[in-house]
């Protein structure tokens, strides 16, 4: 999930968005997934446009 998000969006990121992502990936994977799925509240330090993009989940490919 995190890799798919990075692959989809990183090419257009500003320096601030790169810093945001670098901080985010230091967090526990289960927390990141919970924030993306909306099952746990997003901490203020990660709230904003980048997290909103992550929550769209339009970068996840479901193979059936």
C-alpha cells in the first residue's frame, strides 16, 4: 500500500511532501494503514492533502 502510494504520486511532490512522506514511513505500518482506511484518527502532523490522497486508495490494484 505505501509503495503503491509512493509510486503513484511521488513524481509530483514538493520538498515538503517528500519530508512528510519520509516522516510517515517511520511510523508503524499498521497505523499508516489505519489512517489510510479511516479506521483510526490521523494525527495532526500527517493530516492534509497528502493524507487525503492516500485515503482515496486509487493507487491500490486489487487482483482477483
